[in-house]
C-alpha cells in the first residue's frame, strides 16, 4: 500500500485560507460547503500567547473508521493507497461515516444526497501533480508525497523536523502531519 | 487556556457547530427495532415454555406485531437516508466491520422467521383469517407445516431476535469517534429496554387478567435490570478516557441532564417501577394502565436522548463563531 501524506508547516502558515479557495475551485465543492478549513489555535495566558495555524482536512487515515463502518463499501480506499474516496453510486446517504470520523472531517453532504469529501485530489496525484491546496499555498507551507519513498520531501521533513498529528489517541493513524 | 477557532468559514450543515446528522427517524427505528426483538422473544418464549393457557395473547397472537412494527421502523429509517434511490446498496455487499451492514442482513433473516412464527399459531390466534388460507391446499399445507414445527421455529426465533435487539445498541457503540456511545453496555441495555417495552405492550393489550399480571411481573424484573445497566453505562463512561468523561457531562449538568434524568430515568423507569410494584403487591391498581405507557415512552426517550447526546460528543471542538467569551478565556490563568 502506498501511503500518501500531507506535511504542513505551522511555522510558515499564515492562515490566509488560499487552500480552502483552491479546493473549492478545483473540485467544484457545492456552495456553502468546504472540504478543508483553517484553524487558529491559541494557547497560553495573555500576554504570553502562542498561535498556531493549521490547514485541516480529511486525514486519509491508515486505519479509517469511516471505511470500516460504511455499510455498503461506498467509502473505500483508492487503488491500494490510503486515499479514502466515496463512490456516489454506492452511497445510501446513511451518514454512518460522518459519525465514524473522530476528526469530524467527513463533512460534506452533497446536495444530491451522497457524501463528498477531500480526495487528496487523487485525479491530480494520478498525473504526478500535488493536490490543489498544496500547489496554491503562497507561503509553500504544505507538502505532499509518499511516505514509502525515503527520499520524498515529506519523508525528509518528518525525519528532520518535530511534528504532530491530530489526536493520535484515536488510533486512526492520520496521515496529515503538522510541523512544529 | 487553549482556544481553537475556525478562521475560514466552514458551516457544513451536518457538523457545525456540532454534529447533528440523525433525528427522530433513527431514534424511532432503534426503538421499533428493539420492540420487534422483544415481541419475537416473548412470543417464542411462551411457545417454548408451553404458556398457551396462561398467556394466550403472547403465545398465539403477539407474533403478528413483529413484522408490522419492524416495517414501520424500516420506513422511518428509510426516511432518514439522503440517497434514497440507492437504498438497495445495503444488499449488494456485506461489510463485516460495519454493524449497519450486519443489521441490514439480520433484517433479511428476521422477516421469514417472524412470518413462520405467525403462521405457526395462525389458526389458534387468528382463526377467522386462517379460514381463508385453509380453503386452499397450499395454504393448508403451509399452516400445517408451521404448526408442526412451532417449537423449532420458536427456538430459532429467540437467538435471531436477541441479535436484532443487541444490534440496535452495538450500532451506536461501534462508533469510537463518538465518546458518549463508546460503551459495550449499550448492546445489552438496548436489548433489555426493547424487551421491557414489549412486555409493557403485552401488559397493555392482553385481555386476560393472569396474562397482564404475568407480563407486569416480567416487566418489573426487566426494569430493575435496565436500571442496573444504565448505572453500569454511566460508571463505564465516568471511569473511561478523558473524551468519555467529557461526553458524560452532557447528562451530568450539560444540555441533556434534564431530559435524561426526568424523562428517561424518572418517568420512563422509576415511576413505572413504583406503579408496577404497587400493582403486583396489590396495594393499588388504579394506575395499572399508566405504567406500560410510561415504559413505552421511556424506551423511545432512551433512544432519542442517546442518539442526540451521542452524536454531539466528539474528539474535536472548534469555536466556529466569534464569541466574546473567548477574549475572557485568553485572560484566564492557566489551570
Ligand atoms: S480523517 Fe475521518 S474521514 Fe478522513 S480517513 Fe480519517 S476517519 Fe475517514
Ligand atoms: S453515507 Fe454513504 S459513504 Fe457514508 S457510510 Fe453511508 S453509505 Fe457509506
């Protein structure tokens, strides 16, 4: 299985939201809905505050509970990778996968009644390109690639920098990494 | 302190500001599914234990309700689906890790078993309608067959109906992402609650005094077990992970406190417990009709409250709107 990962540098992200706009444009995300979003996390006590920006989306987990709990197989892994996709023709709109995602990342109910979500832009990945959000980032804080290849940019960043993933305790093994 | 704020508007209808994907349709389905399980178990038990005399309604007529109640439940479940044309997709695959998939297939097995259960007592329970069937050879043969194997059919019905009852709870507890549901006690709790509602239904509609009394006693026992399971459920969450302890607050001071303790525990469990005790001990029979109605109400309330409090519980909490309290939180000293 090829494990694709996104590595996002919280030190260079300025929270501009360009990734969100790029995704909406690239994927024709229905009005009012979003497949990715930016979080501003502030911690500390005034005046000693620390702010971190995180561009978040589906984590394309190695152990995706949204896939294991889908009753029809509509939620599936794309071509022996960790990219989680939904097949609209198999989706009943039962919403089990929305409840099954501990990251509340499986958010988009397409107006036509099936689940729509971040695809890691597999249609671009297939052509060797980066996902739209990664390509559009003006600070180049986002990186994408395969973790199986030790020479890939993402592998190197994770080897040399300190990082975290969101709530690793979920056991889902998320594949969106945040550099600290 | 720590605050997590969404800086790009997300506003995805079903999850912001908190997850709310399922409403009364699913609660009703869970309730009716549990009731069906209870109805089938009691009809079967009365057969296996030879209670035709003592409990004529439960032994001979009750089974008819199972497919009707279940169909009503499946209808409300269908109403909840967002992609209704593709409902057949439940039956084009079996997903071993998905309780919903198990449930879909259990239902396929439940229907024929329940129909055979009805036919096995159709002549004694619904003589008028059985007369029509008896006029045709095939009808006669089917009824003969089911009557001959009445006991065996009942023996098969018990484990499958039990599975149906437990599944309605497992369906929720399998969601590790929703800490409030993440307790193995939900399976047995929903089963016992389903059986209790079925016993209450028999106590409500059976005509014979002895049968009413028998099912009131059964229901009393089930309510006691259910109270114990509710306690175990609360203890389970209270001694669980941080997420579970957090989630539990929704019924210990949070938004669901009142409905949980007053509507479910008070009106749905404790008051019927009291009324049924008074009835059995012969102290007062005045409110005998009220107890089963409250039990049925409590059964539904349990599903609705569990469903609502559970889907809101989450691992992630963002403040999605500007909120002046956030500024104050920034000034707070670190705990
Ligand atoms: S983040 Fe959620 S939706 Fe994405 S793969 Fe993991 S469990 Fe599924
Ligand atoms: S809503 Fe669709 S993709 Fe999600 S669990 Fe149900 S059938 Fe699967």
